[in-house]
C-alpha cells in the first residue's frame, strides 16, 4: 500500500505542468497520502532536493506557466549507479512512489526506476505532442495558441510589405505543432519530418501564392532543414521578399490554456488514483477524451502522434 508519493517535472517545461503537480499533490492529500516534490527533475532527485508538500504549497499555481518545482535534463540518468543514488534518496524519506511529468525521455527514466522497485506513474508534459499512446500532451494546446497568435501578427506586417514569412516552430522531431499551426493560420507551406522537403514544390507553391496574394506563410519545424537556405531560395526564385522569424522559447511560456489545465488536472488525479489502487509502471494517456493508464513498456513501443491525416487536410485546403 503506497503511503508517501513524490512528484517531479523533467525535460523541457510545458504550460500546464504546475496544474498537473497541483492535481497530484491535492489528490494525494485527499487520499490521506504524504506528498513530496522533487525539485529540478531527475537531477534534483540525484542531488536529494526533496520537500514535503501541503495543500498550500500548490496554491496559486494552477494558472502559472513553467514549472514551479523546476526541471532539468540529466543524460547521466542512463547510468545505473546514478539511478541507484536516486532510489536511495527516495528511500531516505520513505517515499514509495514517484509521479514523473515530462516527455518520453522522462518515461524511459521512470520505467528504469520502476524496474528498480520504485512505483512510478508518468504524465505526458511537453509542448511537442510527441509522446506515444496519448492523443494530447500537456502544453501542446497552449503552445499552439501562442504560435497561432504570433503568426497572425506576422501576417499583418508581411502582407503590408508583400513578404513571405518563414516561421520556425519547435517540436524537436515531431511536426504536430507545425502542421496544426499550418491549418490554423492557413499557411501556404508546412515543412517538417512528416511532410518531407521538396524544394521545387515549395518554390512553385509560393510563386502560385504570389499571383493571388499579398503575402505568404511558410512554417518550418526545427531541426529539419537549413532555414537560411530556404530564405535565400525564396528571395531568389519568388516575387516575395522572404523574412525568417524563429519563435524559440516564447512558445514554451505563458499561462496554460483552459484545455491544458483540465487535461493536467485529470491526468494528475488519475495518476494518484492508479497508485492508490496499486497500479504502477503506467503512463496517463488521453484517448478519445478519456484518461487511460497504459504500461510504460507498451506506450514506449507505440507509434507516436499521427499527423498524416491532418497534413492531408492541410494540403486539400490550400
Ligand atoms: O521538448 C520540448 C522542447 O521545447 C522541444 O520543442 C525543443 O526541441 C527542446 O525542448 C528544446 O530543449 P532545451 O530547453 O533543452 O533547449
């Protein structure tokens, strides 16, 4: 029977992580559990940065962006001796279960801890929407809203100057943010791993746009093509002046959207309910608007978010 539960956030922060931490802590307290936070992800776990959490500790956090318990990336977590120290630090506080909020790297870490005897539950928190098994990750909706608002603003200036805006968005190796934003703003072109890059086709599309429109928008997912090269090509071979905007970390900030707050609260509550019912080694997944628990092992093998259908619609709408 689980009695003491800790929660941590790991990897890139995402809007809604605070709402998830709050839900974990408050649900745990409602079930009579002793609750703890680990500061700064697995790095903080290794360093023993653990603190007791009370109802008040998570007050006024629901609507705040970022993660108030901090986050970090710890590549060294792959080493068993590092994980052993983490397990011992949990044991020192008598903590028997850990809720980890983050992306699939965070899940892999949690799965390893599970194998070492710590009860673990994962919650998907990343703006990228690239965690297998779940339709949505916490933070995706807010980041998408931020991107769409930014591109709407770019449209004003690019159409005034007859320009083509090239906008780089985040996503690591997942094109979900790029494709969803592409549909939402009516972009001319989206370029990401899932769409591939056909330079001649991109030029042709922007030339066609120039015949009927005062501006064009090209959304490019990070880590895929040389964006400066694309800018030069569009300057050289289309009537538009091309200008690049890299949205960067702005996309990760801001108050979480209502949808992200609800998703985070539902997943946080369900994570603790799993532990209370002696279910561990699972991650929370939103499947057709229901929160379900899928074993890490299964989820890590599943195919990530499918965006092909969305891209098909994007192309049909242009
Ligand atoms: O995983 C979230 C994310 O924001 C990615 O979109 C991006 O590639 C990465 O994190 C950036 O990571 P860092 O904060 O380590 O620069």
